[in-house]
């Protein structure tokens, strides 16, 4: 990565951090206008992955490498 690309990435990261900080201030300000209006809910469900297709470590230990690669490709989509 060239120095110019590194500087661009650094500037992008700084801008993203500033935007996230601004969003946090908007959401958690003393008036809580977004929470009162219903746009932001403080108790949202957490994502969970329930994947019965992923084998256990005992099953993986008995597999060939080709089978393991196929499982990884299937998990990745």
C-alpha cells in the first residue's frame, strides 16, 4: 500500500469515527428525542447463529481436507 493510499485510509477512518461520535451524541443526548420517538430502541434482540450444518470437532477430526474445504465454502456462502 502506498503512502498516499495509507493517508486516504487514515482520513477515511477519522471521518468514520467522527460520524459515529456524532451519531452517539444524537442518540444519547439529554433529550433522547430519537428514543422518545421510537426510532431507537434500547432493548433490541441480539443476533444469534444457530447452524446445525457446522460439524463438531470430533467429526472434523475424522474428515478429509477436501470435506473440510467444502464445509468452509458452504458456511461462507
